[in-house]
C-alpha cells in the first residue's frame, strides 16, 4: 500500500496495492491505520468516515480492489477523548492544597468508561485544577458506583495521592455507608467475610468466589419495619476493604439485597429508583499534616425520605 497524508492529521489517504486486492474494507484500513483497533475502524466505516474512490462506504465487509483510493477520517476513539476537562459544578465539601472531599450525587459517574466517556467527576476535576492532569486518574483514589451517593476523597498532589492510596491499602481509611435492604437483618452487629471476584456467569456483576480478593463488611441494623411489600431494614455498613460492589454483593448473598438494586436482586421500594446506598462518613489522616480528618454527609432527598419511613415505622411498632 502506498500511503500519503492529507492536509489534516485526522485524514489519511492511501492507494490499495496488489497485496490487498479483494480483502475486506476493514482489513484494508487495519493495514492503513494499524494504531487503531479493527473494532474502532469498523465504527468509522459505519459512521460515514471512509471513502473509496470518493464514494462513501458504510459496509465493513465490502471488498476493495488494487488501485482504488482509500480515504479515512481518523476520528479519535471515545477513550482518547475521555480525559478532557469539562467545567461543571462540583459538590465540594472541603478543599485545601492537598485534597478535595466530594459529596457525589447519585447518577454521577466517577471515572470515564464504556457508555460514559464524558460528564464524569474526572472530567470535572481536570477543569477544576490544572494539576489534576498530571496525576493518575486525576487524583481519584477510590470510587463510588454511579447510583451510589456520598463522600469520596481526591488527592491534589502526587504525594497526597500516594499517601491516600497507601492508607486505603493499609485499611486506615474509615468508610461508613447507609443502606436500605430487603428482609429482617439480625439485631446484633455482624461481619461478612467473603472474597469477591468477577462473576463467572456475568461480566457486569461481582460474586463471592473462593479464589477472589479478601473482602470484609461490618453490618449494624438501625431499624426494621414491615411494609405491604415486605420487611425492610435500615443498616450501617463499615468497609474494611473496598472491592467493587462489595456492600451490594455481601448483603445480597445474605438474602438482603439493597432496595432497587436490580443487578443483585433488589426490588423497587419506598419510592427509590436507584440502589439504596449512601457513603455517609469518611475518616482518615491528612496526607500532609497527619491530622485526623472526619467528614459526614446526609443522604440525598430520595434516600433520606425512604430511610425516615423505615425509622418511623420501626418506632411505631415498638
């Protein structure tokens, strides 16, 4: 293939040589733009960014012939465009030269991923302070699921990020959550100690797997109430580890799925349209001064109303 470059770097032009005669269009593009995945190049074809002899081609399986001119607009992948600053109102609880405490709203994605390449907390952090662009994951050291609300800490310097990551690994960061779950949780506090890994049956879920990473969650019941749709318990959960979906999986395996957590068997209830989970308390030593830091955040209105319903119904039953 004899390659040439058009006047813009995102646009590439080439002539099909004999070695590529009769191959699929997407395969010809791989030879022309091998730095992109075949899947992304197929997306460019379907999106109308490829021309053969000045005619738009939208079928990846179309065969090409020697001597034809192939033109492609190399539109960047969503991943490559994800790490860009986007100005947004960040729900900042506290900020100094070392760290930021965020009270994340339900629905906000923390880190770009498939289906959410923009509008994330990371994008907002990149716009909030320039140094974020020099830090791993813009200083994000732990995450909350999209529909989980509450507190998380972000480092603003490499030293802070390193210290916070080490503190989390050493289990020196205290994280407490509020949750509403189905069923009658025992009145006595208990610990769930069960290793977690990707569910072998579903890549979007986590599961208790013997060969998984250690995971421990302490659970304390705050209130228990009976409703027409069944019993609901209000609980506080303390994390000793921070595995993906840890609280959601641990409670579901005990028969106490979170309200409205459809992924793990939770049913809608008490007006909630998202999983009933809120990161309410966060404690750690300041990464620069070593001073103890403690933060609390009340749950958003939807979970606060549901929580109050359970507490009030529990008190009336006494």
